[in-house]
């Protein structure tokens, strides 16, 4: 039997809302990195995971990534995904 497709929404602390879907995957959390570059520009990386622990692991390589990419600073955030009616 096919799994029901649904929409998942994450609301970040700054009010940004990300909607994923329609999907049948069991995603539980959304993560994003907002990196500030030396030239004043911003890079944003994001993804979704099936567990909070998996999302937290995304934080581990950030200090090395900041050095390699020349980020002046970065912010890492995780938000829970909430199922929305289709």
C-alpha cells in the first residue's frame, strides 16, 4: 500500500517558513546554515532529516567548512517539521 503524501512545514526563529512536499518520506526536522561571506554576501544551505540526532550531526563539520569557504560567521538552526493538510 502506498504511503500518503503530505506537506511538511518548518518555521525558523526569524520567521522564515519552509514547506517541503508533497512527500511520503518520514522527515522530522529541517536544518539550515546561514553563512556570511567577507564580501558581505550570504550563502544559505539547507536540508531535512529523519531524526533530530541526524540534524544535529550536520553541525559537526561547520568549523572546518567555515575555514575552507572563507565564512566570516555562520548560524546553524534546526526546526521541527509539522505536517500540513494537503
